[in-house]
């Protein structure tokens, strides 16, 4: 069984409006509305503080966030980084985590392209600095 998206046109429109060549911040979020169905639920043009308000303690959610104006370690270039986010709320049961773990690659294919993928376990640590650190190729890829 694969993950289904119940409103693909709305997701495409959200991605196109937020993740364009001139944007330096923004995000989209998918919520489960059934055992194997997600819904494009919300989006914003700000950063992690805005997205964090939509993360639910009792849910698994997938998102894409743009972190702009990152100074590369070489110091020569400033870039944007699009990061795929899997949020696993602290109230999600072990059974639900297991049931939905197989849908990760399907969710990632819905939110392409991105340069890094992270898992967030504590929404209160979901900050610009933690996203940059965790999405670095040498980072832990987990915020929590």
C-alpha cells in the first residue's frame, strides 16, 4: 500500500507559490486524514516559529521548509536549503509509528525537491539554528 494525497492540486499550488526562485523562507505541511492518506493542510511564508504552531503532539506530519540565507562553511556562498521534515509528536503510540514508518519515502516523493531530511521529536526545539545543524550532511538529522 502506498501513501495517498487527497488534494494534489492544492499542494502543487502551495509548493509553487512558496518555493520559488525569489523566496528565502516558507513551509508546507501534510497531515494524516486516514490510515494511508495525507492532506495538504497548511502553509506559510515565514520560518520555523510559524510552522511549529501547526505541529500536533498526537500526530505524525510531513513538511517541507525553506531556510534561507545560510552561510556555507566555506564562507564563499550564501544559499537556501529546502529541508524535508518528519514530525513525530510525543503522544504518538509505538503502533502508529510502526504503521506509518513505511510511508516515509512516499511522503518524500510528494515534497520534492529537498537537500536534506530531518526528524523532529520536540517541536519546541524546532528552530532555525537546530534545522541548519541537523540538516547539515554531518549533522544528526534528528531534532529532539
